[in-house]
C-alpha cells in the first residue's frame, strides 16, 4: 500500500519496508533505486504527446528499465494522473491532455533514489509485507478509498484483483493484531462508519479534504477522511474536525 510513498519520502528514517500488491509500482521503485540515471534518460526520451501516449500504452516493454519508464510515463500523462487497470491487468486510463515541457525533474528523482537506498521493496499482500513488524516499529496502511469501488468500500482498479469489504475486515484484524504486539499502527481510511467500526481499539481522528478526482479542479467536492492510530497522538499534531 505504499502508493506514491509520500509519507516515506517526508519522514526521516534509517530503514523501511515498502510493500504494495501492484508489482509494476514496486518494479518502478526498484529501477529508480538501482538505476536512477538510466531510468531518467529512458523517461525523458519519450515524447509527451497524445499520439505517443496511446502508442506506449499499447506496448508491452521488454526489460525492467523500459517497463518502469513506461509506468511513470503513463501515470504522468494519464487523466488526473490516475492508475487504473482492467480485469486483465491492462492499464486503460485515457490521455489527460497535459503536455508538460519536462516529464520529470531529474534532481528530484535522484533525491528519491538516494532515499530508497535504505528501503526494502516488496511486492505482495499487506499481511505478508508487515508480518515481521516488531514491538516499537511503525506500520502505515493506506488501503483503497471507496470512490468507484467494489461494494462502495474500496477502489477496485489499482489492481486486477479488487479490494472489497472482506479485505477491509481482514486488514482491520491484522492491524489490531500488530497493535497488540506493540507495533505502532496508523491506518488512513475514508470516513465510512462501516469501516471505522472495524477498529474498536484505535483512536479515530477525522478531517476534511478535497477530492483528488474531478475533471475540473474547481468542482472537486469535500472528502471526509480518517486517520486511525493504535498509539497516543502527539500534541504537536492537529486534525480538523468534521462537522
């Protein structure tokens, strides 16, 4: 569930395990970690045009660097930078209309590559990737949100296998098992009552944000989210209350 890795890249740390069921995402991070310069050159060689986008979207690249470059390129130019696949695991997001002068900022990519040196990258289910967490460790789970989801409880198309209410229930049980072991667990969820009640032993902190999915930024509605913690919240951290 590492996704964009925003929390990982924002926090100072000496080591981390980053896991996601999306193998393409993990392979991209591995390519960035081990071959950052080669990956950057591959990406910058791709024309940011609509014609090239659909040509590259229809390709099956050979080699880990080419696959990682294609992954980044498609998300960079896709509608709303959305990652979505069909039941066959094929990326199917249309061109987003953006034609950036620069597909990526090389210094930022190289900085991210340096940060990834201390990380172990794992492709797999959340239960297996966090099974070795010990007392005092920090584990963050960021499951799919309900918009466009199976049963309204988890976004279905980040992976060909959807994330259902049963998966949310399984995640909640696993998170509470880790917490009882002394692991510091954080979970971010959509503020749905049927999801929040799965975590009776966690502190729930609600806040309001703007939806990231909309054709027009001005039309993005309020989204209500929750941060669930198995440990006491620092006094320096504040969340806005949802009225």
